[in-house]
C-alpha cells in the first residue's frame, strides 16, 4: 500500500448528477482514494460549482476531459486514474483518451454505447496494458460473492435454471419531458446508445447471471418494448437465455414496473439445491435444498466463503448496502493499481469486473435488439 492516497480525476458528475457523487462516496469510503480533479461540466460556471460541492481546488475543475488529462499529466501531484460517470456515448472517447495518455480507468457501465465501440475499447485496453475496471455494483455485495462461491463449489449440483429480474418503476410516465435530467439522456439513443432499459439496468441483470454462476450465455430470445409510445429506446424487456452447460434462464427487466424501486433479484436452481438473493434484502442469502430445511446465510457470518468475508466491513447485524458494495470494487481496483505500479505484470482480482464484462454486456444489448427485430432465437 502506498504512503499516500490514490488521486482520482472524474469526468462527469456535475450539478444534478446522480452517479458521479455515488462514485465519489464509494471511492473514498475506505480511505484509499481521494477525488482531486474533474471535468465535471463543459460550463465553466457549473464546473466551478462542482468543485465547491466536492471541496476540491477550483483550479482543478476543468471544462473538458482533454484539458484535464493534459494538465494533470504535467503535475507532480497529478491524478493516478480517471473515473468515467458520463452518459454512455462519451464512455469510449474518454476511456480511449485516458488510456492513450497513460491513465488507468474506472468506468460506469455499460462500457460503451454500442457493441462496435466496445470491441474498439477492448483493443485499446489490451494495447495500453493499463488497469481498467467496470462498476457492476452488485458484484460488490458480500452475499453475491458467497453465491458465486457456492456455484463454483458444486454445492447446487448441475445448474438447470436461472431467473433474474431487475424491476424499476421510475420511468412509468414520460418524465423525460419534464426536465428530469437523469431520464432525458437515458431515453435518447444519441446519448444512451440503442439500448434503453436493457443498457441501463439489463446489463446488470445479465452480468449477475454470468458472474454468479460462472456460466456463459450462448443464446437469447428477447422481446423489447417501448411502453411509453414517445420513446425511441426500450423501457421493458423479457428474454429467454441458453447457457453453455445446457441450462436455460429467464431475464426480466423493466423501468415501467409501476411501484417498483430498485430490486435486482437472482435465483439459481441446481439438481441439489437453489439459491435466492435480492438487492433490497442484501444481507440474506437463501439456500433451499431438494429436501430438508431452508438455510439463510447472513452477511458477516464467520461461516461464509473467503471471498465473502474479504469484502465485509462490519459485524453481523450491521447492514451493509449499495455504497459499501460499490466501494468494494474501488478497493479492489486500488489494490490492483498499487500492485501494478510496483509490478506492471500484476493481474486484477478475479472478482473485479473488467473489459470482458464490458464486452459481454454490450454483446447482450446487441443480441437482444437483433433477436427482437427478427423474432427469433439468436446465437450469442
């Protein structure tokens, strides 16, 4: 561990942003990282307001990421890495510019706006040889790590069926016409890319399936809808999945599920047992055997796997949630970045989502859209 905190430069996250402040809080939670610079807005006034909000030197609140990268590269106390918290259409150009300038990258998901873009990003990451991570937040929960370890152990037996859903209700009405900033860009394909709900939250659901089970999706049959008729991207998705061990799955994603909050939910059914986890009850993992009583594993339990215990901060009964899970990813990135600074051959933790997760997520969006257009099963 270095004697100083790692210095972070953020792109996006200006006044009115949601995910930028979340990234900042998560990154700084463990005391390993500090936000010192940012290209928060192309408006000088808003950039200055963001500097005040984040309590950083206003001279390091830039009006473009190009300016930030150039200026910070010249400073002795310049940033160690870049975090991208912008709408999707900017993910590739910012990541490419940062990596080309020699800065490691943490990006909000999805990795890019389109599948072609993520293939380009994959080449850039490989050529740069720099750390790159993608913030699939739910991978940071200790009991998601426990579910992953259970699947890997074979305790469920052969996995036969997977059900994942991610339901929200906040876009049940056309609030993008009311000046709601977060809704506006998410339903604009020029900013979000061709995927609406499937890009915003569907990639999380898809990632949970592959991350927890260790299986790859090999086929998809998807139905996408724009329930609000003025929308040019989907706000509702139902998909069937085929996996590489012969299992099948159901993926249900919606942002027009009236009354729903934010509840990714995963069920994995094997020959011997099943497991059940949901984000709105994140500190309990239910395991249901073919015979015998249901088992409930609690966060922070001494009996949990090493991977689950490694990301637990508090004693049992003290709930840990979204910010802590987000912070797990930043802590793992900090571990990797510090190891990489000492040895350029250092590998990322296997539990930290990276460019492969980015490519798979964008492939999911592209394949879902193709399946919906054709009305057919599509090979993944």
